[in-house]
């Protein structure tokens, strides 16, 4: 059995309307039927879910079919004046003697959610270990619903440094969850759960409010303004009230809009016209926009030109050397920095941990850096002293700097 879920159909319904979502479902159904044998059965299970029952088959055959389906379904679909590219998350389960229908469906469903958590647009074969993971995630969902009200969530802040003079230009707000029995839970574990359950909306609102409040407090007694970077989930950008909420939060907190930077991942932007429109509205408020993990989604220059982007955050894998061989990595970094300069966008490298990486980025002309080289994320109570400590290092910690210390980032003086 293949359990297929159409990824992000809700986004299509929200951005266009339900008739557009219905058209996508019709096209997906026809394409699924075109991929299977006459002896197989394709059924709509409900909502945006389909199941395919394969007679006289095995896991290897089912996996090959899943890969073909992923390819065929992704062909563009004209909906009005737009071209959409559907994607599926597929779970595969195989019946063995004694397997009931409910177990076959349940196992395929569990595998499908494993595929979705792994990044969507892919297939996963059920394994027994997935059942334990699934039960654990259900427990995590229940705990997350009370975490915000129970005061278990907090923000830590990591400095962002100008490579021209070693001065802190801003900070990024990073969410933390101190679970009463599980201990500290990584955002990579609970953020997908929050997105899947809708909890990301109230949690995201809390982050924006708390970060803006902290940003206002951070400005006191400082000669140069410091911006506050906040990560934004795709689900938040699909929330029609999000722009008004940000505007209200800025007004109530008293934070200058240009001191708030909203970060969104590059890969998501490539597939979402709604996100682009929402970012344009936010940019109209005076808020800055950053593309996070740049280099992993392969956005074209033409695409960047139509986005309201102020900052490109270079993915840390290209800084650490894990992404490509040395020569290709340097060429890639040089290309990203060059693109940013040509479009008058600030380049910001993530994951800087060593002096050699810093010097490399300076030689390439990168504008800013962020990482353990300067400071780990700290709670608000330690933020002011951490910033002062980084600033005091100045050029001593900036070997090979090629720009004058007075050449500060443009946002520091706006």
C-alpha cells in the first residue's frame, strides 16, 4: 500500500481558493491512475490523501512506483494564470501473513508522515521503529500545546557581526524549549510538530512580541542601533492576519520597523507566490527581509530581483566545508557574495567557527558573519554583556580585515 498526501494543499487553498485546490486534486488523481497497473486500485482516502493498493507486489516494486509517481505528479499544473508544481509525501507498507487492513493503512500512514517530516516530496518505507517515533511525536504534540502557557519556551540571542570592523550589528532570536522531563528539546524536533499542529501560529506570535520587546531594551544606552532577526515559518506567512499582527506589534513595542529582520528559508520561497506577496507587504511596513539557508534552494538571480530581499544568509554548510569540495565551495561562496553585491543585498555567513573561515569570508568580501567564533546563543540576561565583549575584541579578533572600521553596514545608520 502507498499512502499519498498532497504537500501544502492548504497553502493553495489559502492563496487562491478551494476551486484551485480541487483542480490540483483532480490532476493528481489522474496522474496517479496513469502510473499504476490495471490490477491496482487508486482511491481518495479523504481531504488531500490518496491510497494505492498494489496486488501481487513487493516493497522494491512499490518503492520504484513511488519514485515514478513523485516525478510524474510534480509536472506543472495550470491553475488560472499560475503554474503550480504539486508534490506528494508517500508512505509504503507491505502486508505479511496476519496483517490486517487497519494495520496496513496505519503503517503506510506512519511512513508517510516520516517522509513529510524528512522534507516532503519524498517516499519512505515503513519500519517498526517508526511506530515508536510516531507515539513519541503524539506525546510531544500534547506537551507542546501547554509549553507556551507553562513558560517552558524562551528565546536566546546570537550576535551578528560586521566583518568590516568586528562590531555587533544585530542579533538573531532563537527559540528554546526546556521540557520539564525531556530536558532541552531542539527546535529542529519541535518546530515541525508546531507547524503540523497549527501551534506555530501562537508560538510564532509570542516570538515576534518577545523579540521586539527585547530589541527595544537592547537599544538603550547604545550609540548604534542593533537590529533583531526573527525566523518566520511558512505557516505564518500563509496566515492572512500576520502582516497586521507585525504592524501592531511594532507599534505597541515602539521598535523601528527597520530594526526588525524577518528570515524565511529560500527553498520555501521558490514554491510559494503567497509568501512572496506577504513578504512584499511586510517590506512595505519598513521591515527588512532575509533569505535564510541561502544556497540550498538554488534561487535564480531573476527570482531574487523580484523578491523584497535585504539580506542573504549563506548556509553554514558552505562555510564549514561540508557541502562541496574546497575549490567548488570557494567558487560558490564567491558567486553568492557577488550576487548579493550586484543586487545591493547584504551577505551574511552563518556558522562561522574558526579564524580561517573568517579570513576566507573577508577575502571574498562578505559583509557579516554569525557563529560560535564570536559567541554562542545566550539568554537575554547575558546578551548586553556578550555584545560588549564581542565589540571590545574589535579588530584584534578580525585578522585580515580589508575594510575601514568606519565602513559600517548601511542599516546601522538608517
